[in-house]
């Protein structure tokens, strides 16, 4: 089950609409052709021409238990993994870039925004959160920001003469995404007191972008290694040898072990809190 999809022409943001639906069922989704106040992580804006992107937010309702609340940040990762899988159905070699992007060959094609609705959760007695996605579908050329791409720019949409007049590639992408999302959320919360995070981490590490590349995240710089057990990004920072001379009692120089740097989800605002 993927839930009800409410398709609207224009909204301030799909997250704004979703949090007004106090009693909406699990996996209810708001889709919009255009957002006038779309936003991303850390208060950034998300801009897109009307009908050029997939803009949608999905309500996730889970049992109100401490274990799920503590691991709520994994929902953003689940959203990114689900969108990556949906893009793969279009033939896109998509990967997940920590903390909340989907990229193709290093170019951003989708952002994911997780929000916890504190007031809605209190009123319902259930954990209520939104997973929002903004995915580039039709943009080409100057429509794309530097470092971005889309299904059209990647040549992954059927040519106009092969596409029926009523075709809706963004809708097809949404359907595939919601099916992937529903399956992962169900598996994650199958045991509310012991959320299944290990499969999420394993999948992330198969499809992790920038592996082996040096990056700077949350003020720390290192080479991308893997995603750790708490959903954190693990970087390695090579250090200088502890000693370049060879002690008389040793046949080898002492070499320092590369430092492991961990960037946790809460340090990059992966999952936002919203009081309605």
C-alpha cells in the first residue's frame, strides 16, 4: 500500500500542506506542480519551474516508542534510498550523497527533507513525520543550477514522439518511489522496539556517493569511507608518520593509523523538528 496521493497545482510547500492534515493516514502524499516557498535542509530554498520537477511530501506515522523516535533520522536516509531505487528504474546510475541528496555522476538530481511534526505527534499519540522530495525531471540547459542534472538532461525520458500525450513521467517516478518507500519504512518499523537499521546502512554503503573522495562536511575534512551504525558518515584523515627514523631496535618506522572522523545526522540537520 502506498497511500493516497493528493495532486495540487500550486502550494506554498508540500510540507506545509501535509502538516495541516492532522488525521491523515500513513503514507498520505501531497504532490504539487509548483511550490512558492519550497525549502530544503538548513532553511535553504528549493526552486523549480512549474511542472518541471517532482515535488512531493509523504506522511509517515509510526508507533510512539523511544526506539523509533531516537532513530527518526533514518527516515531521511530511507527516502533517499527509495528515490535512488526509483531513478534506477529509469536506468539512472544514481547514488546517495550524505546527508540527503541523490546524485548522478556527482550531479544533484534530488534533495530529501525530513521533518518531525511534534504537535501532530502529540495530538495523535503516534510519531508523525514527513519525507519531502524535490526531484528534477524535465529541466535542461539553463534551467539547471550548476552541479545539477535531471532525467531529461541525462537522456532518460522517452522522446516526445514515443511518449503518449497524457504521459506523466514525474507521476511514474512518484509511483515507483512510493512503492520503494513503503517497503523500506515497513521493514524499518517492523519491530518498533528494535528498528531495522542494519539493512539501511548496508544498502547505503552499496550506493554511497563520493566514496574515496576528499570532502568537507560540517567543518571536517577527510576521505569518504562508509556510513556507520548510527547513520553517520565516516571519513578517514591520513596523518603524517609518527616517526620517519628507524629505531635501532626496530626494522620498520612507526606509522600513525589514519584518523576516523564521524559526522552524525544531528550535526548536519538531517531531520528537522517542526512545532505546528
